[in-house]
C-alpha cells in the first residue's frame, strides 16, 4: 500500500478560486490544474456528470442507483446528486462509491461557495462532516435518507486491490473525474478502464470532460463503447462511454476498433 497523505503538504495546499458561475473551485499545485472549469464549477459538473449521461431521468424511473466517482475532490458531485434527488419524483436507494488520494480538510470545505444554488450551500454541512470524520482506507457514511457513501481515502489502484464492490452493487453511472491525462496519466490507461468496466452494469454510462483521442482509445482497449458529446461551457466535446452500445444511440460513436489498433501500435505513447 502506498503512503496516504491525510492532509496535503502545506506548499501543495489547494487554493480556493472563484469561477464565472459564482461557485468556487480549487487549484491544485500538485497537479497544476483547477478541479473544475474556471467558467463555472457547478454548471460544468451538472452538464458533464448529470445532464449528458441522463442521470436525472434515471432517478425518476429507478428505485436504486449506484455511482462510482474517480476523484472525490471537493465533494461537489455528491452534493449535486443530493440536489437532483431532492427534485426527483421519489427517493431512491443510493450507493455512492468514491476514491480520493488527497482529501481536503473541513476548514477548506467550510469556505466553498456554490453560488446561486441555495440547496448546495445548505448541504455544505454534510461535506464538512465527511471531511472531519475521514480515516485512511474505506469510510462508510450515511449522508442522507437511503444514501450511503463509501469514500476510499487512498489511491485508485489500492481501492481496486481491496475488492470492496459486491456483484449486487455494480454501477449505473461512472463519474470519471481525475485530473487530465496530461498531468495524471495513471488514471487514463486501458487497465483503469478495465477495472471500471469490471465494477459496472452492462447499461452503465461513464462520463468525463476529457475529449482526448488517447483517452478514448484507452477506454476502447479497456472494453468500452465510446462516443463524443457536446462539451460544457464553450468546450467543443466531452466523452461518454458504456458497455452497451445502445446506451450511446443519442451520441456520435467513435470507431473503437480503429482507436484500439492505434493504441496497441503505440500511436499515443
Ligand atoms: C478534478 S479533481 C476533483 C474533482 C471532484 N470530482 C470535484 O468535483 O471536486 C481530481 C481529484 O482526483 C484526485 N486524484 C488524483 N489522482 C488520484 C488517484 N490516483 N487516486 C485517488 N484520487 C486521485 C485528486 O486528489 C483530486 O481531488
């Protein structure tokens, strides 16, 4: 097991920065990247991880939902899911898995501002409690009615070595939200996407802001059908993927076979 940093080193402490939709994000000097699009943290996350993969619609038609997130970061996606559930017709049973190698502390979470989203600002207290209680390894917390968070404080690979996910808990949605392949290449390999496929249902939808051909090729080699979708906030494209090609009917598919051959030929190394 690699070393787990419970608190970021002082010189790598993520810095709070405002984004253009009035919500805050963080800047990581460890990865030299913002956690969200500076044009709008909340707006970007809603578009990429909720609206595009069809999660709000899913909530209205299912009794249960299972989600896996790569990179818990600020916890914004958890709060957004709570907000979508609040607006849905019924309260589903939620199982939310997330991994985070460099968790924030509750003082940082206390300074988040979700802009003109009163319900997100109200549920900030949920985040503060989560970060306050976090221990190394798997943390299981009830964050709301019928909502269980399994937050792994550690590295992605160590989480998968732990075999924590049972067959009955396979994923409906995968939020792939680590930093970009340029600064965090370890989380964009075929092996990573094979691991994500192994914990997912056939009808899963994986979504990510990343539109890099190399990342799409790694997904294809990892066993996913892959498609382009409209990007958020002025970005041309993002990527969605599934283990069932029919789930991508509304999007423009890439040629997985060609991309896989290019990947195997070393075109992206
Ligand atoms: C883009 S940011 C977080 C986004 C987060 N979903 C949010 O809305 O704030 C990516 C996160 O992935 C975490 N991360 C990067 N590499 C990781 C790894 N190998 N294992 C676990 N977490 C990792 C970073 O520490 C960071 O918090």
